[in-house]
C-alpha cells in the first residue's frame, strides 16, 4: 500500500461543485449526498463495534478511502481533504466500507491506532452522555 501523504492532504476543492472524481460511476450514481455534496461517514472500530467519530466525505474522499486503505475526509472548516493520522499519527486503517439502506451515510469499519477524536480521546462520543441507560431512565419515569 502506498503512502497517500502529500498530495491528498494538500488538495482543496469545493464539494457540491461539478468536478471530476475517480470514484467508480456505479457507486457515485447510488449516493444521496447533502446539498453541499457530502456524506456523513461514521468510523467504527471493526473488532469491538465502538463508534469512534463522524467525518464528512465527498466522492473523491470516498474514492481515496476505498483505494488507499486509509480514511480520507473532507474538512468543512478548512475546505480541504485530510487523511486521518497524517498530522496526529492516529491512523485509521480501513477494514470495510458500507452504505446505509438510503445510500446517504457511509459506515467505515477501521482499525484505529491511537485516539480518534481531535481532543485526544479514544472516541468523540465519550464525554457528553445525554442519556446513560435508557432502561433506568424509563423505570424512573414510571415511578
């Protein structure tokens, strides 16, 4: 597997605008993108099922993810592609990629090396639990 660093992390574009992508046309035709041309991409640890993070992909980011074995996302704030781990060293090695039933969300099962969250946490979903145990909450409401 070649190291995709360099050109991938530096290329910029505007999702949603007509541009060429190397994504297979049969896959591109199935995708239901947001108005800005993006799909939410959920990263999940392949062996434990732990949900790690949510990123955004356009057609080219999905193509790069499928062909390099490393997760490539579109940064909405920086307006550029980024390959998970290129700056942090916390790599996501792709194990599988699936579309949901509506073809509007991508699930990428990865082998996460190090933290997935930009805060340094293992997952982006550790800190702010809105509901810890739905069964306990339902029982409390019945009393």
